[in-house]
C-alpha cells in the first residue's frame, strides 16, 4: 500500500462529489429521529471508492457508511466515510471531508483525511503523515492552559458528557466549534492541539487514527484506551495533553 493509491481514492471521490454538486445537492434524512442527512454525493463517492478498491484489491474487505460491509472476515479492511460533515457540505462550508481508513486485523495502519474544498489531502502511512506530499507534525503543546481546543457540536453530548467537556473547555486557551474531521487534520498540522468528541462510529474515526499518530499526536478514548468502541474520542498534540484532558473527563 502506498500514498499513490490514497491519492487515487481522493481523485475518484472528488470527481463523484463534484458531479453531484453540479446537479444540486438535496439532503435526505436517514435518521429515525432528529436529522442525519445523506446526499447523492455521499453515495456516489462511496461507490467510486468501492469500485477502485474492488479492482485493485479484490480480496480486501470494505466497510462503508452508505453501503455497509463486504468481506468482513478479510484481514485487511477499508473503512469509508465518503462525506464526513454532510451538514457542512449542505451549508456551503469547507470543513467536510472524505475519510478513508485501512485496518489490518483490527489495527489502524493507514488513513486519509481529504478536504476537497481546501484542495488538501492528509495521508497517514508507515508512521508518517503528509499533507499534499509534505510531512506535517503536531504543535507539541503539552499543557491544556496553552491549548487550542475543538469539538464539532457541544449540543451533541449527553448531560454528563457535556459537564465533563465543559471542564476541559474552561481550562483551554482557545475554543472552536463546527469543524468535523477537519479538526483532527488541524491537530496533525499543528494548528489545533486538542479535540474531544463522542457518539462517533468507526467510519467517523478509522481514518483519523493513523493521521494523528503519524504527525506525532496521541489519539484514544475517554478512558485511556485505543479500542474506540465507546465512540468517545480524544485527539491531542501530545500524550501529556491527552492525559491532562482525560483527568478532567473522568
């Protein structure tokens, strides 16, 4: 596996999304309650990436947000979120992303956060993260009082979670909301220092792990584990900052 194949996935997904955007996007609600939009661009991008993976690696598994699981027992499995941040896409905001993770026997070995609206692609592979071909590193921030903190939407937390996150927010130097997966990209590039979220599904976080780690950051859950089953994710520029945040989230 190499960077070139991730770039091919980016190209395929971007072309599919661009074609649907030219027609005009309509958000369909796929949630039983509340609002969880999906568009023709989400589905077209996933189909394009699936076709490319099937052609290139017919023995690999694929787990996509829109079309489910294929070959779930394969040791190598691709995790696809064709448009992370569909709400942002529908609102004309640039923070939406194409997310691709690669897992080997359940371990995150590679990932891509593609930001088409910014023409920016971050790929974490072989212990290194590159943005548009150039290596990136986290800021190295190790103290919450100096940290730039982000979470996508403070209203998505349960009351207990919200109280815990408020403890973190109250100690941070600066706070930004609404960035979706772009926030994790900004941890990797050294522009943000800490992200705390909950309610994430595997297709939401599988791509993020290798990107954050490859840039020198630390990513785990709210308990200090790296299994992520809870959907509660913390990404930090350093392990020290991660540990400080966890002490407040506990």
